[in-house]
C-alpha cells in the first residue's frame, strides 16, 4: 500500500499511508439504536476498531496536489508517516501546489503543520466552505460536544499558518477533472473529491471508516459523527451512487482502491 501510482483521468494517484488508528468498540453507534449496534458488532466479530489513516498525492499537468494531509506528529508514533512516504516518492513539501481537505479533523489536516510552521510553504489550502465556516466560528464551540471539538483548534492553526492561501469552496469543480461532492454529517462540511476519468475515482474522506462493517450495514456510525443521522443518509446515498456509477473509491480509512457492489441488503467493497 502506498507504493504504486494509479492513473485516473489526467492524474497519477498515490496513496500515502500515515498510520493505524485504534479505538475500543464503544466508539461505534447505530442509526437504529443500541441493540442494532450490539448485533452488528457481534456479527462483525472483531475485538477493537483498527483502521488505516491515508492521504493522497495527485500528480498532474498543474503540479502536485494532495487530498488531505494525515496527522503529522500530533497523534503519536503509530501515525504521522505520510511525510516519509511522500519523500520516498521523490516529492518535497515545497513542490505541493495545493491541498484539498475533505474535512477539518486532525487525522486529515494536522499534517499541514510541521511544528509551529506550515509544512507546505507554497501550497494553497482548499477547504469545504461549510466546514471552514462552522469550525472557524468560535461561538459554535459551546454547542459542540467535547469529543467533536477538535476541528476548532485545527481550523485556528490553518488560519494562522496559511493566512492568505485558504480558499473555502462550495460544491463543484476545484480544478480540471476534480469535483468536490458534499457528504455532510461526519462534520458540517465533510466532502469527497471525484477525480474524473474513464474509471473515475471518488476519494470520500470518512464516508466510511470501516469498509467491511459499514458497507454491509451502513447504519453503523462513529461517536465522532457531528450529525449521525445526516452522516447515515450521506453514507447510504454515496454507496448507492458509487455502485450505480461504477466508480473506484478510496478514502481516509479505506485500504487500497475498491468498487462498491450492491448485495441487495447492503453493499460490498471489492478490490479494484
């Protein structure tokens, strides 16, 4: 993983593996309540949540674009490996022209920083406008549960270190061949980026954290979802759309590139 470039439309795409995130099973929730959650988790049969943390390099005619940036050194030694992976691919931070952020959680945006400075000194930062608007307004903190407040500090750091280079963006074309698709719920402005080509690729951020469990049962969510009901609706809708469109998919916590296949009662993500 993270060693092979894949051509999609006008871009060569490389997965950068930042690390592994682990958490107890009590971070999982279900749209249908606690009993449905317990049944799904028992059926799944795993003792804990253990998921990859990824970001992506896109190499095209306009230079180097990142989609998300990993954790940097902020989340301990198990993560923060994306910069070394990028260096191994022969890419220096100064070469990055733009970073497209799916949402302002630490495992997607703290890699923008190297200590108390910008890691990517020449990059523009594109952020979904609803996320930047929500986390950029400090008065929203008081009405946000404690375990979902991390985006405020991340956004403050982005404002500090990338002042003048931040571009809050609505849905639509971000650059030739790349479209922002809103997938709200996990955060207010959580989004994916569709790279268009003969076989288009959707990098869907955190639409799914657990590819096997949540594809089979899209009602499964995480306590980190800002609006669990909206996240559930976004997840079901994007799984259906990706299956209908035969898109390739990957994301912040998906291993490799997959296709979404309907099973009648749910979905399956198969290697592609």
